[in-house]
């Protein structure tokens, strides 16, 4: 506010850095959720105050962000470590994390924009610009990551902001300036590396990963990001590109884009070799090397799955569809979950949750479908589906492999068909235990082999199962647990038929 006698100090609780620090010291340190929420509101408050000078505003943004780090990390750990959260708890946590990173990204980007626009007093920001740029890109990348965690909807403004911030880093020669991002975080980074982390996560098909796999993906990207490649022109080993002037997410290089000075081409580069070396090391030792900071301890198999996914999508020739897709428009009846599938196959399960989706394309391996209205929070990667195409009288089994939300209650899915035929099996596993399994077939089974879907937690390694096949008793000897999700276990068995007269 300006008076006749000169400038007046803004009427804001954080107008003095000493008062700002005192307010932050009074935060409830033992409550990460409340701290994060309050810090988010403080970011909003200081960015709404017009009277702050650019240098002081940037100082406050950094102070709030540094204070928030331990609390936001705690919330993220709680979110990833608690897959059984209720819908309300999960949404509450997610919103706190996402809203914080959104406000932090906008705040840093606004500080950067003041410098770019030559605002009065903004020259004082020059010395801190590499750090402001790197933190802006880190916060914006975190915002995109948490949108991926819920599979969208994606805020269309984020990639525009990322592009503008990185373009400024290049034009002002700050892109490769080394900075220590936060106290206590080992190593240094650059605005270019933070930009590459964001675009490489986008290029890694996060819409086909579970939330915990997205977390591991982000950590592994950070581990190898110094080896990524960024170029001004197209080269043979580059598979992805982004236009800094377009404000759109990175794209796969289906065909060369029309030349423009704002195009940037990027690829894994030598990071792919590092991935392959890491995969070999984990397969040899059975453990993840201590030098790889994943933010926690994870089973080697889970890390290998994500490494394999990254190696696939970081290849100079990313994976193409196994089967040609054909555009169609038809309706698809859908039930979900193990009990829903049992219901449509006649085991008295619950198929009351039947929905109707719109098939948009079809191939020999599955469907691409639009969901006019997402009902409930059950929809996720790995969901088991019973599917009945319009006009048909038979059901097939599928699994959701890709998921995107266009708006909160509308989205699209990629569905893999795992069985075109299925048979219910009343199973026993000794000691009077019984369970209904689903014998599935897709034509890939070897003679004497059976693939069975079981309810989660049913499979016990080494435990045989049995069912009646007419007058004969069929023994199922477990060979491998092929796949698991929250909704099913897919087990491959060797089948042995014992005649009724056989000795027990």
C-alpha cells in the first residue's frame, strides 16, 4: 500500500521475517496433516498480498516450502503405506498433498515470472534464480505425480507452467546451474534435471501403474536422471518430445513434428544402461542396492516390475500394441470384483453393481472403453471385470491395465481380456476348507495345466487344491503364482485326475 509519505509496510502477519519464523515455530509439529494444511494457506496468503517486494516474497515462499517438506513427506508415506484407507481418509490425505504442491508450484512460478517480467525490485532475485527455478519445477512435477496417482483429471495449466519456467531457465542461462535443493537432501540438481524428471515420468506410462509403482517410478527416475538426454533436434535414439510453446504434455514420437525453435527432444540416454545394470544386480543378489534411495524398503520383485516397465517405455522404440485396434462404438455391460464375477457366472455372487460402459476400440487382446459416469472408488489398475458386449449372452473376464480420469466422474480405461471362457470350481484344500475358484482359459495353457482365479489371500505356496470332475477327483498342484491384485490371485496349477476308486 502506498501513502503520501512513501511506502507502507504490508498489513500481513508475515510482513516481518522474524514474525514469520515465530508463526511457523508455533505450528503443531506432531500433526503432519494440520501443518501441511496451514502451510498451504500461508502460501495462498502471502501470494495474495500485493505489498511484498519480489525478494521478500520469494524469501517467504522458500521458508514456507522448507518448513513443509518433512510434513508433506510424512503424508506421502502414510498414503503409500496404507492401501486399505477408507475413501474419505484416502481423499483427505491426497487432497492435502496435492493442494500443497499446487500452491507451492504456483508460488514459485509467480516469483520466477516477476523476474522474467522485469518487475520493480525483481533484479534482486538473480542470485537465487537457479534455486527458485529448480524448486518451481520440482513442485510442479510433484503436482503432476499426484494427479497420476489418482489417474487425473489432469490440470491443463500445469504443463504450460512447466514449459514457461524451463524456457526461462534456458534463455537466462540457468538451466544447468547446480543447486542443493533442500537442506538435508544429499546431492545437487539443476533446473534441467528437474525438468527432465517431470517429462520422463510423463513418458513412463503412469496411467498403467499402481500408486505405489508410480512412487517407485519417480524414485528410480531421480536415481538415474543425470544420464537422461535432452536435445534441440531430433536424433535416432530419441522417442519423445515436447513443445515449450504449446503448453501440452510430452508426446511420443509417432512422426517427426514440424520444426520449431521451441521443440525439445528427450530420451533415457545412458540411463537405460543404468536400469539394465540395476536389473541384473537385483536378479543376482535378490536385494535392491543400498545406493538406490527408494524412500523405504520394498520387495525386490516389486522393484524389478517397475524397472522392467521403465526399460520398456524408455527404449528408443517404445512398445507398440500387440494387436491392431479397430474403432467401434458399442455398449459393454460390466461387473467388477471377485464377487461380481462370481455373480454373473452363476455362483450366487453379487452382480447388483452392473454398469454400462462405451467401447471405443477393440482388438484381439482387449477393449478401450469410455466410462460415462464413474460410480464409487473401486476403479483402479488391476480391477477384475466381468464383461458382456452388447447383444451377447456370454461373459468374458478382463483386467484394467490403463486408467485416466478426464473429469472426476468421467474417464477411460484400457482392458486386457484374460479369459474368453471360464468355469466355476468348488475347491477344497484340506481341513474342511472350501472356496470357489474360477477356471479360466485363453488357449495358452499347456496340456495338463490349469489356470485358476482365486479370492485374494486364498493361495498358500505348496498347498494342493482339489475339486470333483464328474466321478473323478481332480488334484491341483500349484506351479506358480502368476499375478496378484487386491481383487484376485491368478495361479497356474498342474492338474492330476484321480479316479473315484483310487486310494486316498
